[in-house]
């Protein structure tokens, strides 16, 4: 080897070391001469053609997912709203799509109608008006979009595609006007297809009622509507935007977002009008791909994530989906997810009305595996932003940019989010500024990131943080007198029907909660009896009491130990019910998620009739359940089905009834009951969790973020058991006694492998084996499985049972 060759080799080695050091320090290199691999040239050309950007937003609705947000205390409530809507602070949403309530469950709960029965118009019901007001107060430029999932049954005598429904939507727009809200977009029926003549009549009604500027989105289902748009000019003139759901695949990785040619040739703006349905952190990788690739593959100009926030208790379906987790208004706890920061990588650097630059958008090096990039220019025709995602890349890549076509060649600001990191300090970071030379500059990007390069300023990352989680304390009571008529009582979450505050009947002054849905609704999900839930899943031994008035023959119920609410099938609920009818017939019921119902006890007391107030009470002490009517015990039952859960109200379908003076008082354990709550690992700060809320025998337990779910509530019994779901026990699989035996759940059978001892040093030992409950491999991450292992004093064997 010549001296020159040795020198050249030495220089190359030094450059590689320098690149590695710079990458480790900041994740990017500006102007490095020799990258880790061949560089990709990207021209950002302001002269490029491209569609108009409509925005990135999120959805409040499709079932009660925002319900608890309004009940948060200050300052946490304002902090959460700032993270969602305030420009230059958090997700900075550009579109907010809200449900037009229909008194029926539409995924994770029911939202109230503005017109429960014909002529019963009240523009202040529910929380969506409040949420839209909060959004617009923070960002006056946010676009608002309304869509119905269901509707009250009086509409069209059960026919959604009716003139009644058109009038209903016009009335809703009138309510928005009363709230000084400008609605930009209106849809038809969520995921239930479309009716051509109905959309044409809707367009005519909007125009004739002064809402000509409201754009119609059709059909919030799939792309099939494009065929009729292309073949029917009257229909085409009625629909402004073709919006489809999950165009990259339902809950997929969003790697491919192609659309049919009928849609791209329609001349309409194309939207991913619902996307996501993923965990507030785990969905970030898919979202990062989808926001970019929706435009690259399908020329879609808007991306709406479902939902905006997970403001619901964890026993309901999809409890962690959204941009933020807000399940505990009583504690003020909240967490901002990676989804919010991936959203911010687009929203804080663009605005609706910007133009995509087609020739400056694509896949890095022409390969999907390397990642993607989209470029947009501002309405000032000078500023630009390019959003880059490298979700599937396997190594560093250097991008050589050249700016042309009249765009600014000034300082480029670089922001990034490390989607693969679990550290919030790695999200939405202003990493560096680059000064281009003759319009050129270089950037080395790492895998698993979203980067934004921009000539704009004004971006920022909020610093507020919420308090720790804690259980909702007992006793709890509410006389409902402090609310405005039409409001929803604090913490009360409707699953079916509409439970809202109204003037009391039966000669009683003040206000009560009334079930307002007087007929079976036009449903979106399977129909169940109206019911509404309140409280903490960790409640175990307590008594729930309430006054009840039936307005017509039928029945009303108190619910207790309500936990898992099923989404599919019969949409059943794990709960105990005290049902009392106007005839005086009463029953204690246990229902399940499969829609099953078991009568535990029944009988008859004096008829309670209609129009009169009566006191009901449902008590729990261990496995003993007690029912009382008007202060007299009418019956009891012994059942191990459910160890803990919420309280609730219920009625028969189409039955209106009133409830007042809710009271929940704590009780003492008995009949095998004991402490109920989460078991938290000292080393991990994560909870002992049954994966996916499974109730299958043999499911191995794991560590997971504490969320208050019924699959994380463990009840000690006097027999030394640790019960979950009431009837399943923490179990040493196969009665194993050797290190490495998996720890699972199994139907309680009294075996020694289901008996446990809490020790003073924080360990939990199996009575049969003498081994410790252990997080395998000293693991602390979500999904770490639990097993038996020789006690060694490690923090992965120390536990706190609340």
C-alpha cells in the first residue's frame, strides 16, 4: 500500500468516526462530506404542482371518548386542551370532527341528541359544543366538521335517509350558530354507506337555509361513492369531498395508502376522514407513515385520527386510543402520547390552504423501506416545510436538499421526534438550524424518527404535566341540583340512551338525572337497554343508593361492580343489577359481556307504581350482595362473579325514569372479600396485568402501564387468593413449584398453587412453592411476563398492593 493510500484510508476512518460522533450527539449532520451510505438528492421545488392541503385533525365522537374531559379540574383541563388545540404548544390540531349525538352507543358510549323527541330542541346538551368552543378559542382558524353515527328513533320513523334527518342536521347547524361556531364540513351517516338523492336534498337544504358555505363530505365509509360521483353530475355537485375510513387499512401499519382511480379522477378533494384507532403511544409509527403516505400514494389532503382523546374509564372499549390519555378527572392525571407529537410534526409547520409539492414528495431513494417525505409551501409562496419519516429504515441516511422555484433559501430549522424512544424528552425537539449554501444543505436522518425541516418559526412544546393517578375516594354523593338543565352529571358516562339533568317530577323540587330517550334509536352499534356508568373500577365493598321514579310502567335499575363493557356482539356488561319494576317485582341479576344474564335472586315487594319516588339500595361485602327497597331489605345473594367495579343507572328500552340523591358509601370486606386494587412493581412502576383483558384460563400475566382496568384489579381473600374479575385467581401454572413456572390466571379452585403471601420486604410468595412472583429477566417494559423464581431481593420481585 502506498503512502498516499495509507493517508487516504486514515482520512476516511477519521471522517467515519466524526460522522458517528455527530450522529450520536444530535441524530443529524449538516454538510458532512462522506455519509454512512449513499446520499439521496431531494429537490424542494416551489414551482411544483400539487393539491391543496386541508389539514391534520382528530375526532371527538364515535362514542363518548371525550366524555370525561369536561369534568377535569383546573388547571389540568386547560393544560390538556392546550396540548390538543393551542398553536405552537402541542398537537395544534387543524380540524376537529365531532359527533352529532343520537342517544345511542357509537363505540365507547352514547352522546346526547339535541332533539330527543320531535320538537324537543335544546342546543346546550352534551359536551361537544363546549369542546368546539374550547378548540376555537385557542385556534380561531381550526376547521369544524360534524357527523352523525346514529339518531333518535323518531327521525323518519327509524329511517335515517329521511327528510327528518336533513331537518335534524339543519337544526344542529343552527345550534352551532347559537354557540358562535362556524361549521366547515358536514357528513352523512358514519360507515353506513350513502343515499344519492338524500345527499342532493341535503345540499339543497343547506343552500336554502343559509349554509351554502358548508362543504359536504361523502360518505365517511369507503371509496365506492366515487363511482356515483363520476357518473351523476347532480350528485357530484352535491358532494365536495370524498372521505373514506382507514384507507391504509384498518389499524394497520399504514405502509400503503393507495386509492382507486375512480377516486383520483373524480376531481374531488380526497380525505382519510377517519384513521388511527390506535393506542396514544403505540399508534405513532403508523400515524407517521399514514400522514405522509396518504398524500404520496393517494393524494389525500386531510388525515383525521380517531379519536382525539381517551377521556373514558379503562373498562370501556378502546380505552387508550387518541392523542392523550385522560381517564381520571378525580385525580387530574393525564398523559400526552407520542401520537400528539407525530401530529405536531406536520400541524405546527403547515396550515390548511398550503400547497403540496408533488415533485418534492416521495420515498427516500425510491424505496418505501427507507421512509417517506412530503413538502408543502405556504400561501406566502416563500416559506416551506418538508416532513420526513423513517419508520422502517435500518440505518442512518443522508439527504442532500436543493431549494428552488422561488422558495426561501434562508435558515432551515430542524425538529424531530424519536418515535421509538420511551423518553418524552426525545419528542418534538428543536435539534438544529442549518444555513443553506446556494440553496443546498444536507441532513442525516436516523431510523424511527419524524423530522420536519422548515423556514417557518413559532413552534413550541408545552411543559405542563399532570399529577399522579389515584383512586376515586369514597364516600361519594351527588344530588344533581347544581347543574344546568340538559347537562350531564359529573363523571356519569352514558353507554346507551341519554341520562341528563332535568327538573324533578313527582312533586319533588330541584333537579334529577332523567333517562331522556323515549324510543329505540337508529343505532350504529348493537342495541342494548339504556345505561350509564360512574366511578372507579377499584371499588369493591360498598353500598350504592339512589331515589328512583318511574314515569311509565317498566323498570329501573341500580348497577354495581360494573367492569368490562363489551364492544361487539350483544354489547354486554359485566355487572350486578338491582332491577325493580312498577309492579314491585324485583331481581338481582348478574350480566356478562356475552349478553348473558343470570338471576341470582328475585321476589316481589309493594308496587312502586309510576310518578312516585322510591329509594333503592344495592350493597356489596365480599361475595354477599344485598338489595333494599325503601329502606327494607328485600333479598340477597352470594356470588363470586365480580370483585369490584363502578356503579350505574339503567332503564328498559324506551322507558323514561328519574334518579336522584346518588350515594356511594364504603363498606367492610366479608364473605371472602378484602383489599382490592392494582399490584405495582417497585422496579418497573407498572401493574400486574392480564393481557388484552383476557378471561381465558392459562393466560400468563404481564407488566403493563397502570390504567385502572378491571384486568389490573386484584382482590385479596381470606383464603390467601388474589382474584381478578371476581372468579379468576392468580395461579402457578400446572401447580408448578420450580423456578421459571409461568404465573397465569385460572378459575379459582382452592388449590395451593393459587394461594399467596404478602411479605414485609415487598415480595409475594407462592404458598405451595415458596418462590417469589418475579418479572422475568429483571424486565420493566410493557409486556414483561411474570413467573415464579427463587427469591433474591431484586426490585423485580418487590410489589405494592394498593
